[in-house]
């Protein structure tokens, strides 16, 4: 399972999300689940399962999985015991994703760029925790 933990750079993350118009999220979010599995020391999130839910729900399922990842981290004592852990990550990811979805739906697409940025921010919060975990393990 150690090979699933990957440190990602913020600049490359933003570049790939912008260039692919968010399609990169269909790969990244299921991969994040594998990293979260390591942090919570459970085999809870499967790549194929998350990817299929994301495809069949046109991406909305990926938002739900991001929120589940964040709350899974928040509940894990092994994660929260680290000095670098974000103990409120679940709330942050939940609020950012709700704002992103509501903004996109209410504005009729006019605020799509802001909505996209909020969604990316929520995804990055989780990736940042995976990065910090990898750094703490010397990977």
C-alpha cells in the first residue's frame, strides 16, 4: 500500500486541473482515497469504486467522497495526534464543496470559475494532508 502514497505539488495540481478543465479530478480524487486509506490505516476507499461513482454521478459523487475522506481523517486518532494535522478539515472541505456546488447551480454557471476554484481548494486541503503525512514518514 505504500506505493499508493504520492506527494503532489500545488503548482502541478493547479496546472493539471486548469488544463484538463477539472477532468484530472476524476483521477486524483480516487487516488486521494488510497492516500487517505494509509492515513486512517484502513482499506476503506477503493479506486475503481470511487471512480465509477464519480463517472455515473457526473462528478457530484467525487464531492461526497472528498467530504468522507476529510471526516475519516478527522476521526482517526493516529492522524489527529500529529502536530501538522488539520483537526477541522472535515468542516472546511464540507463548506468549500457546498459553496462550490450552490454557487454553480444558483448562478446558472456565471460563477463557474469561482466554484471551480473552491472545489479545487477543497481537494487541495486533503492532498496537503497526504503530503504532510508523506513528509513525516520521509517519503
